[in-house]
């Protein structure tokens, strides 16, 4: 959520305690994929 609000990746990484910034940058994509799967499961399409 912080990344989508314009907070810098390095700041988000530090706040979440991630050792690697790559994990911080992958999370938004994983969240979008998960939300899409939930939507398809619950509402079809």
C-alpha cells in the first residue's frame, strides 16, 4: 500500500524489515494477483 501511495521503495523496505529490496518490489504484484484470484473465485469471470 505504501508503494502505491508514492512512498519510496527503500523507505518501505526499511519499515517492513526486508533484507532485500527485491522482496519489497515484488509484493504489490503478488497482492494484485491474489486480489484478482479472490474476485474470480467469489464473483466469477
